[in-house]
């Protein structure tokens, strides 16, 4: 139903994702869609969290359907080889690749989940590891549980990193998150 999808927004995001003249960091920021909390703030009153969640999920599915090949290409093309560098160009490429991963995983396929699990397991830096973990966090799966456990084991000696681990779990959209927290 065309009335339920903001086609202009999808067209704009598609154009931005494909525009090679734009910096990867900018493109990554544009692909970081408003959160459910952001949307609720914009609505302001008489908020229906379930309706917001469902509308956002449907929008993302529509966007990913249009951008699927682009997202796959971005994910492959912007993988950085070699040693980690905090340089702005590399950070932008990481952010763009990780934004693509977030959207890819939201399609909900087993292959996409496996890709996110590999992303976490093979990450050469904390930024990529956290991005993969955040992508998996949208799924209630064995891969998510295993990645969270491995992350904790690897970083349990660093309380600041473990704070991020807690925050990721607290943001999980699954039933039972409050009890887990």
C-alpha cells in the first residue's frame, strides 16, 4: 500500500546511499534511521509504541527491499584490510559498512544473522565488534546469546566496555528484556 510507505524518504535514502560523491561517514549518518523514541518525541502525544514499532519495521523492510543489492555491495566494498586506524576516512568507511550491516540484518534471514555473527567473531576492532553485536541484538537467537557471552568473556576486565554490553542488552526489542536487565 503506497499510502503506508514514505516513498520520498526511501527515494532520498537510496539516492544518498548510491552517491559516490558523498563521504561514507555522511552516508552512514543518513542511513541511521530515527529510533522509535525519536519518532515518539516527534509525535508528542497519544503515543502508541506498538504502532510506532510496527510502522518502523515495515518502513525498514521497504527500504531494505529497494536497497538490498546496494547494502550487500557497501558491506563488501567498505571492509577495511590491515591495521586499525582511527583516521576520519577509515572511521567513515567503518560506519558506512556497519550501517549497511544493521539494515541487512533487519531483513531477518538466517544468512544475515550468520553474517552478523561472523562480523562480531572476526572484528579487528571494538567499533566493528559492537556494531555486529548491535545488529544481532535485534534477534532473539542462539547466535545473539553466543555473541553476547563471547563479548563478555573477551571484555569482562574493562568496565567501560561492559557498560556498553549492558546497554546493548537493555535496548533489545525482545519480550523479556526488562527481566533480563
